[in-house]
C-alpha cells in the first residue's frame, strides 16, 4: 500500500519526523467564538464539530513559555529518553511504529522518534492520528497504519494524562479494532507525564508544566485540533484538521523539538540510570479520577466529571479554548502554574487556592449546572 499524502493536512514539521493522517480542512471556515461553542455544546453538539478561534499569545505569555522551556528542557529530555526506553522494553521488539495522538502527543512522538534513532539506533516510523472523547480513535487511520506495518508493535503516545478520558477512549477503541479486524493492538498509552495515574507507560507521574502545553498550534506544527463533522467528511475519510499558515512567523514547533533533542546527549547517563529502575509497565491506580469525582460533586448539581479538567496541561487547555468558571490551584508559587496565573489574569478568571489538591491545578468549566 502506498500512502497518498496530497490530501493530508500540511504541517511545519519535517516529513522525516512525522506524518499526520488527517484530512486537510484548511480552506474551510469552521472556527467560532468560545461563547457560541459553549452554547452549541449545551445544545448537544460535539466539541470536534467546530474549532475554537486560535489563541494568539501575548508578549507576556510568550515570555512565560520561553521561561518554562528554559527551566524544564533538561527534565523533558530526560523523560523522553526514559519513556522511549520503556516503550522499547515493553514492546520486546525493535519493530515499533509510534502512533501519537494529535496534537498534544505529536511533538512527544517526534522527540521519541529522534531519541530512538540517536541512542537506540532504531528508525521508528511515526504517524499522528485523531482520538476524540465520545467518538473514539480514527479507525481509518489505524487501518492505514496496520496495512502499512502488518506485524509491527503500534505504540500509542500522548503528552500527558488528565483524569483518563483519552485512556478510556483508547481502551474502548483498541477492543473494537481487535475484535473487528484482529489487529492485536494494546491499549498501554505512553505519556511523558501521568498525574492522573491512569497510564501504564510514563516518564513521571508528577503534575508539572510540559512547555508545549502552554501553546496551541504554534508548538504543534501549525496543525489545529482535530475535527469530525459529517458535513465535511465522508465515509472512509480520516478525521480532519487545518494548517494555520497565517501563524508561520510565530511558529516555534521545530525550535521546541530541536531545543529538547539537543539535550539528549547531556542527559543520557541519567536517562539510563532512571530507566533501569522502572518496571516493564506500571499499574493504573486512577487516583486522579477519585479527586475529579469528589470535585464534580462539590461544584456541579449533576456531578458531571466532564466539566472538571485536572492537571496543569488540561487547565491550560481550558483557559485557551473554553470558558472556565474558576481555576483551583494547589500552590500559586509553583513555577509550573505561572502561565495559568497569567492566562487567568488576561481572561479575568478567578483563582482559588486549595492546598490539599492531588493535582497541581484544576480548571472548572462554566455551566448552568453549577451549584
């Protein structure tokens, strides 16, 4: 099978690093304001039917991203190395295909691919595909990868976990694909950070700021969130996405990748030492979900956990894409929440300090369901 890439979404990443199996919707006007999207959600539409207007970072906010990258780049490089070595050990084969979940997983997949090539001498193919809450994984994209690599170990990769919604979707999707097509896939998601304790392969379970969580498309190859809308896609199509050509001057996607991957060598001794201490895979405890359920009970009449967005990464996304009612923070002096404080100030969102939080930060969605 030959992959036809002319209908796939463009990206500012090198084709050597990644192939996005996403239908190009760049010429379609599908963005709408936060207010109109929230209204359509209340009326039952799915979040993937439209896109939020892409946030253009202010100078102050960009400065926070730059500082976060400088502060944590060595640590991120360490975690990438640990995670890649764990995946190799878990797969028990050199024949691995990385399948990142667009778009938070996309830069992590690229970094893992680069680390594997430089330090394991393995050239792992890397695809990025869509998975959506309530809709599952892009079955057509997985079928394409399986056709191209019928016997390889397919490793799903994401940036971080929140409460585990994507892990749950992956488990359901893998079960469907295995039963329907006999694909022999596993649902062991590999993430850089697993604060929700719902992944079995991770670099750390610490809730901290992975710098690319600060930004949207400008650190994700200028690719939008993924889209699934029956008016734009036909049966057999991949899920879609847009390429934001108008943001090319602000794009830091490749700078981010180069900054981290240039640090692998200096971190390699530590990576080897730390990776050796991990088991083949860890148990999922779902500790984060327990806190999410308790907070949903505290703030929402219907105890709707979908309104609770836990972890630094998910809280950042809420501030960039949705309308939060309030942000809960364990410690406002922690360096990983500086950008959350800045965004909350820009958008006039109140902060509540909750020292006993399991997560470092939690975003609560504005809703008529609030107590």
